[in-house]
């Protein structure tokens, strides 16, 4: 049984190795982060996102200032209020804290969604240019060079992709 498995493995290696050797493999690499940094429209998308984030931050600051005002009033005046008013004010403070937390979480999600929406066309253009260069150049695989640690037989396709996108 053991000899049979070794014989099968040897045959697969011999025949599989010759099939791989016959196929011409062409490798390429590109630093996608570097490409995205120079893509047209990236700065405008970044500016738009920063403006929207600033608006959300201003609203959050206003809400927090109102919470602080209500909390300070509670601390200063709770002794003169009846139990009913104190409980109502505590509930009001808790509701305000919950609204601020919900607003913050919603804003984070909205900013993430907006970033994806703004960058998707840019990423899609870069991806299409990479795919076009790969097809035109006969590349079998294109690796992201941002994490590439070794590449003996791999070509950097950044110049071709920049040319395809009209970038210098």
C-alpha cells in the first residue's frame, strides 16, 4: 500500500511537473497603495470626506455641550428639586447620553459607507488598468508589491499602469 502511494505520487509529480514546465508563466507586481495615492480624484474624495467628518464632529460637540449643561444643572440644583423632578432629569440625561452614543455609532458607519462610495470609482479605475495591462502584457499573475518580499522573475507594472491611466 505504501509503495503504491509512493508510485502514484511519483507519477503525478513527473507528469504534473512537465505540464507546469510547458506553460509559460509571466509574473508581475505593483504597489497598489502607491498607485491609489496618485490616482486622479483621490484628493477630492479625501477633501469631501474630511468636510463631512467635520460637520459630524461639530454636531457631536454641540450635543456633548448640551449634555454637559444639563448634567451641571442637575448637580447644582438637585437638592432643591423634588424626587419626581430629579428622576425626570436623570432620565433626560440618560436619554441624551444614549442619543449621543447612537449618533456617534451611526456617524461612524455613515463615514465608512461614504468613504467606500467615494473611493470605489477610483479603485475600480485602478483595478481595470491593472487588469488591462496584465492582459495586454500576457501576465499570468499580478501581485501587490506593497507586501512583496522577493520577486526574482516578476516585472513591476507600475509604469505601464500609469501610462494606461494617463499619469506621469
